[in-house]
C-alpha cells in the first residue's frame, strides 16, 4: 500500500528540514517500490507568489491548495521563522479536520505552533529546536516540551528540524516497513541514525577544557533566566570563590561570568521578541530585568538598537549565539 504524505508549508519554512524529511522517502521508494507519494500543500492566502510558498532561503515551492487535498496518511507541518504570523483559522480548522480523519499529524521545527493552535498536541510531548523553546513556553506554558531531537508517539510527531528531520522519517520508515530498510536508506544517505530518546539537543557548544569545566554553571544560568542567580550562588555550584569564578569565565570566554550571563539573558530576550507576541516590557521581565529602562539600555548597548526596533528586523539574519 502506498502511503500518501503531505507537507503543509508555511512561509519561510526551512528548506533543509523539508529536504531532510523528503529524501528518505525518495530513497525508500528506490529500494522497495512505490511505498510513498507526497505533495506540497499551502494556504491560498499565503504570500504574493500565487501557488508557491517561499522558503526561508527565498526559494519558492509550488503547492496544492489545502482545499484540493483529500485523504492523507501522514502530514508534516513545516515552519521555521515567525510561524504565528502565518497561521489562520483556515489552517487550524483544516488541521483539525485532518486529525478527525485519522491522519498521522506532526511538525518540523516551529510547525508545532500550528498544532498547538489547533489543540492537537495537548497531551503529547513536543520536540522543538532549542532556539525556539523559550518563546513557545511563553505562548503555551501548559504544553510539555522535551529535549529530544524528535518525538513520535504514533499519533503525533514533532521534530527539532534540520538533520533531525531525517532521523524522524527514518524512524517512521522503520515503523511503516522494517528496520532493515530504514538502515539501508540511512546508509545510502551517508547518515548516522539516532533514535528519538538516544540524543538530546545541545543549545551551546563548548570547545576548550576551560569552557567544559564551566558547564554546570552555564547550565544553571540557562535554567535561571527569569530569576537570575547571584554571583555567590554560581560560585557555589563551581565550588570556588566568586572572584575565582569571574576569572575562570574571563579565561574561558574573554569576559567575566556576570557579563556572559547578561549576554545570555539578552539573547533570550531577542528570541522572545522575534518568536513570541510578548511586549518589550514582558520580554524584559521574562529575562530577569526588573526595570524596563535598564533592559532597554542594556539591549541597545549589546545590539546597537532598542528592543522595540528588533521586531522589525529579519530574525534569520539578526540572531547570533552569544557563544562562538
């Protein structure tokens, strides 16, 4: 039986995530016959390109209107930047209809915003790219996020995107067909498979031994953005004096611990401004700034413009990690 797979594309979706999900299906067909057929689907109100939806790299992909799509066995909602800007009642109602028909529905990257808006992941663990988790938590605080690269419980599936999309689809091929075919497809794509619980996402990469030694403190910082820890509390985690901790950070990252922590909080605020509907003041509070004036001043010092302007910038080009 040929499975019908649909890819619902929201404007500025990730081409890498889409191709990483699509190519395993193509290779599976090459090895084992017509196991899968697929279509690209779009909302008729999306963009100004007629029947095409632009990816984040600007390349338009021709789509079939949602209204022309009949039965699907599996549906991927593909999104990346500013997913909430492109949601509509027509999309959420269409997703609910697909779910009632028994379609195996899931999402790549921030496509889970559409699933959340349609109340389709209320009782499911959600995998999402680490950069987008904070904003998603602010918008949907009652939904459960996991740090796996993907999650598929048989009814709903979600994925961090990028190359993890390939791991998700290889998992689905193994469930649809068998492990041997999934392994053969992975080998053909020169890809080392990961299982959904086998590896978590890393939100930062530590290079030197000096940086690795500070990992417990950095993880504590990341877990305490809204209510920042004091220098003495961070030093206790590292089991050193506060002055020694500042020196260790300066040796490892070229700045004291307090400055590194501040940059982490400001980067999180920038993500919230781009990926959530929080006001400037709300984003500042969510990142531990009790004074809006102080938040705006620190933000402008780091990024060169006030936070109010950042909502107008292109997130793809504006964002950069605080740790190189």
